[in-house]
């Protein structure tokens, strides 16, 4: 499905529903754990209580210790400089799952962003309403251990090793805030769709040019052991980031991304977002 945004159309927000193809669907213990975390994180989100403390199980810690070092190795080789610098500054460990409350406190001091506990998928407008208020929804559950390299939904590895490190950077946090405010205040469906596509091909699945090399910028790639090498392979068409083209390009979140755009610099992306929002006539002040 074109433009199948992971936050666009979640299931019933009051209950947890795993997809029929989810690797954990037949694991009763995993499903029960997900229900418990869903209820706890939803309570904290709706009550504006901040991220709850989670006592992670040995199996959850095992999954983190298996995936995190592998991603770290790939990041060192392929991630953008802005990401690597931010990740070092945050100090997320590869041998232990971080507590979101601690990460949120660090981010608040560094860039004024705080983390919002997310029980699962959140509707697009609600998701960006939090971002507009300088909050970032972040999950606290982990993928199923039978396929630690894969997740059919954003989980804690996706969020904490994809999105969260870049939130350390003050300029990145400001860019995200502008996108959030524009998405929430847009009154035209065409404008909302354009903002979704721009976010997808930059924040989620963007590449960036650094010192003559193509490096990985988007969180969707950075959090996937499969997408990182695939995004730089000959199987992917990589085009220069031309905003007018990007906002007219469909995407499918259920597949590996065969078309990506390369941003010439972070400063360029900030200017393009500001110009696009201004052309739309959206007040983001």
C-alpha cells in the first residue's frame, strides 16, 4: 500500500493487537508481557506521568545484547557523523537496556526534548502533536527473540538505537519540532501527505552525503541490521534529495526500501523544511 505510514492507522488504541504474521503471535508468555507493558505505558502516557521504570526480563536483556553490538558495528562503518557524535554523547550501553526515564532526563538537559512512553503505534496526528510539544513517543517493549533482527512494528531497539541518539543534537531537535508543528497545524490533506513523505525520506529513511561518502541518516535504516547494508547496495536506487520530487514519491513501509534520497547536508535539509512549510503557509512559531 502506498504511503503506508507506521503511525497513520493504528488498530484500536484501547487494546493491543499483534499482526497475524508477528513472530511472537503464538508465544503466550510474550503476548502476556506485551499486554502488561501496553497497559502500563498507556497509563503513563495518558496521565502525562513520564516513562515508567521497567524491570526487563533476562530474555529481553538477551535480545538487546544480541542486536545492539551488531548495530553498533554497522553504525561505526556506515552511520552519519551527526548520528555517531550524538550516540557517543548519550552513552547508550550495548550490554544493558536503558531506562527511558534516564534517557529522557539526559535529552531534556541536552536539547530540551523529553521522551513520552508509547504503548504501541500512535495515530499520525497524535504522534506529531507530542513532537510539536518537544516530546518524542518511545516504546518500551522489545521484539520477539525468535527473530531479533526483525520487527514488524517500532520497538525499543528501533526507537532507542534509531531515533533517540539524534535527539541529543539541538539543531535536529529543532528540525523535528518544526515538522511536528507543521504536521499538526496543516489543514490540507495534500500538505499532510507531503510532510509525511518528506519525513519518511529524511527522518526515517534518509541518506546523507558526508566527505564524499553516502552515509546513513534515517532512524528506520539505522535500527535495522538488514536495511543498513541494503540501503548502500546496488539493489537500491539512490537519487539526489530534491524536495519537489520527494513530496510526490510514494513509499511502502512493509518492504525493504528500493528507492532512497541522498541529502547533501543537514543544513540543506533544515532550509528545505523551512522553505516548504513557509510555502504551505503554516505558522510553526
